[in-house]
C-alpha cells in the first residue's frame, strides 16, 4: 500500500520537475563540518532553495540538518526533502574499534550490534545515509585504507558485509557498500593509484563482499576512485552495469565517491564535465558526490546527445525511491532528535566489549601477562600513552577525544592500587631520559607505540610502515634495560617491527580501539578479559613481502627448504611474521583433526564436519576454530588454503567441546578457465586449526563424486 502510493507520488514528482530540478536531485553538496577531500565552497543554502541539490554530505546535528531541511521542504519549489549522508564507518559519536580490528573478533553478532548502535546514533544526529560498510579486500599494508575494511579474506569480508548492512539498516538509515571494487589492490599500496587485477581475483577475492552486501539488501553502493584495466570504476559499465545492476539485480542508488566524476577528466577518459557526466550516468552512477560534473555538465551532455532524458529520469527515480524508503517523503524531519547522539552507559559498555574482543595478543615470549596480581608500580611510556584522539583512529565520525578513554586513564582506573607514571619518551633526549628513569624505577613497564590517527585511513599510504624514528629510539632504549616489557601497538595496519617482537616480553595489537579503548586494554592487561581476537590480515615481517595473503596458489616451484630455485626470497622467509587468523590467549587450546561425517560427497549436498577442542590452559577463554579447504588437483590451479568457516568457542579451564561446521559442497566449486562455475569431482582436503599457519593445521580428506 505504502509502496504503491510511494511509487505514484514519485511519478507525480518526476512529471512536475523541470530538467534542472531533475539534475538537482542527482547532486550532493558538502557542508564544512568534516573534511574528506579537497574542499569546495558551496552556496549550499541557495542551491537547496533553488532545487539544485538533493543530498548533503558532512552536515550533521539536529539543529543544522533541520535548518537545511526546512529550506528544502519549505522554500524549494517541489519541497523534496534532502538526504543527509555522512561516513559512520566505525561509530558516529561512540567510536567502536576500527573495522580491521573488529573483523578480528570473527563475530557477526557483535558486528551487527555495533553497526546498529552506529546507525542509531547517526540517525539521532539527522543522518539518513551512512557511507559504510567499506568492503575493500586489503593485502598491502602500505595502503592506509586497510584500517577501514575487514581485511584480506573474501569469506570473512562477506560475513562482515552482511552483518554491517543489516546492523546499520536496522536503525532505519541507508548503508553504502564501498568502494566497488578492487580499490584495495591499488598499485604498490599508493592511494588513488590504478588496480591491477585478474578477472579471477576480481571474481573470487574482491567481488564477494559486495555481492553479500547486495544480498543483504544494501540500499546504496559507491564505486571506487580506482581504475581497472584503464577503466575508472566511476565509469565502469561492465562492473556497475552488467555485474552489479544486471547479474546481481541491484536496484538501489549508486553514489559516486568524492568528486570522482570530475576525476574522469584527470583519468584521461573525459575531456570536460559533460563527457564525464555522460560516462558516469551511462554506467549507472546516480549521485555526483561534491563534484561539478552533473551540476555543470549533465544538461550539456543531454544537449550533445551523450545521454537521454530517460537515463536522467531513471537515476532521479532511484534517488526519490531511496528517499521514500527512508520515510523522508512522508516525514522529512524523521531523522534527528534534540540533543543528538550522546554516549550512554549502554553504548560505552558495547564499545568496551567490542574493543576487548578486537585486541590481538600477537606475542607472549615471557609469561608476563596478565598483570595479576597488579604490580605496585607501572611505567606507561610512549606518545600513545596519554592520547585519546589516536585511540579513535581515522574516520571517527563525530567521535570526540574528550569523551574517549586514553590508555593512561583506563589503566589507572582498572589498576587503582598501582602507582602509574606516564611519559611520552619522545621527541628528544630530555623526554627519552625522563621515560627511562620511570622505567628503571617501575615494577612493570608498558610501552604504548604506533601510529597516530592521521597515519592511516584515506590518503595515508606509507612506503615504510614501521615505527616513527623517535618511537623506535625510545623502544630500543627501554628494551636495552633488559627488563620484561609489554608493548601496546596502536595502528591502522600491521607494523613491520621484527626487532620488537624478538625482544618484547609481550605485544598486543590494539589497532584503533575506539572510545573505550583505554578501559578495554586495561581489562586485557589485568586478565579481566582473556584475549580472543585474531588477525584479519597477514602481518608481514617486512614491507618487501607485500602484498601478502594466506590464499596464494602453489606455483610450479613451491618453496622447498634448501632449494634456491623455488619460490622464495634470499633475505626473508615467505611466511609472514604472524599469519592470518593468528592471535594468542592466556589459555592454551588444543584442536583435533577435522572429522567429516562421510568421505564421499556430491555437488549440492551439505557436509557436517566436527572438530574437537580442549582448553588446556589455566583460565577460561574463547578460541576460534578455522576450517580451510584445498583442492589439490583441479582444472585450474587452486589456492593452498581457502577459508570456509570460523566458529568461536568459549571454554572454561580444562573444558572440552566439539565444534560443528556445516559445509555446502558447492562452496568447493570455482570458475573454470571457460568462465563457467563448476564443482569438479576429485579429492578435497579439509583443514582445521587455530590460524592459516599451515604447520598448525590438521587434515581430513573427502572426495567429491560426480
Ligand atoms: C572517501 C569515501 C567517503 C567520502 C565521503 C571520500 O574521500 O573515499 O570513502 O565516503 O570521501 O566522505
């Protein structure tokens, strides 16, 4: 009923619109509350009043969104409400762990709850549309945007996509699957560079999370800044048109990335705004985010016969349909409440829990953790020790440093009987000396090192993703004291610090843990939380190993120790410092071999596989069991490992359990060299284990019969 009347209303509006008003619905202007690209000053109010804009970026808050909405609804000719969009990537006001961190919780329920909180907070602040989830598969730590997404694995990313879309949209706002597609393969990890991708890696690695988002009902999609094979994604008729809209049936809104339609000129595929507009529209891009091409070039493109009125109408219809789906045509003021989104006890508790579940115990060379009983004194050293802003990380929405708990604050609260002294230890000798004095006097030493929030995210590629020089100097000086040192790494990417792993007693990857980061870390240090998170990306020894992921194919000369003429480096191992899925616990879990319920299976069937698990350690904890497979002989070479499922299991000390997986045999199929999907008969190896470290996996063999 509502649908039908909505569709009729949209057609009435379309019929009443002038050509300029139609184009206006396809234009998104930016406010100046957040800077996410080269700024462009706009006379936003006047343009809204004249019906020259249908959506607004980077304006939030009850009063501001309402004031601008009032101009659209009371002063523009057709009174069409505006869509307010903003990047709610890992939180709006309450900041949750960065996606690369939260992915490591391997917990769809958690991902959904944090997205629902983010969506609800954004909606309370007047936002109807979030530019999340970011679903770019990232395998190169040089690329700063690795922090925004779910890591290296397509199956994991697809689970993440589903949970995030459902969570955000459960709050009544629209989610955006971005950046479609292949942006994470940016050449040499440099942002905005071209992507070199084979059709197979596109299909098997980069597209799956987007497909999952579409299946979960995502209401919008954003093409990537990048280009593949010379075709910018913003103008990619095959990927946007044939695959996304055609093969997958996506009927929602495609919004360009920030000024990406204009950038078709810089890419060298359009001569002017009219050509750029025509290319994007023909590929199915409905909204021009902040660019000038639709506003200045679309009418001209129509006059030159590069686009048709029907193409423009189709895009306007999709935009109006989105506004209708969000309830804006019925109630333009339905988003936003006075007071906006203020963190409360429940949002803080969720942020603390999510952060604890995202902290990875990378190494534990000496048994120093947990700090239980608490030490009498503790030196907390490093530039990340007292900084709350850096715990929020990049893309922190409306997250406010003064509402975030720094490491120093969180640790002081949890270790309330410990004498804590904090010093940055950088940038100069004086600071270093002060830090060393604190270290010498303290019973426990904790170093808080890593990246500031500006060092990852968009436009934050690093060719040398180690520690900044002054931090390295501090760390080396403290380690030279020959005392056990616990290191907390704050970062948006793996950091290549092999020397640190060799000498620190224990290292925890905090990533950017969010508003409650300080409390969450303190919970882990104190043993109130037993670390359970895993790496969603391989953590290399050195940048020279990038790009790196666990799912490589064997090649004709797979590495063989002692044989130079096999695939290897002369100066580094092939394996990363820590594999995908790695993460230690204060307990010890033992996993048995996978037990398939039968050996012979057929396409279309399901197979139960069980894996016994036991907690041999002294504490209750949660572990994760990974199920991989390998097809050793197929018509095309298949990866050495492919992730099929992950189960979380919480066990008391000494307890055992049996984890049960349900594997759809069709997932073992692949696209043949003829481009056709098939499930080939033959042997399949199943592997269960704690990570993608092949030396730790236990095997079972099944056979697909025709
Ligand atoms: C980013 C997008 C983001 C947009 C709006 C761009 O620079 O690439 O991910 O959604 O800005 O802030």
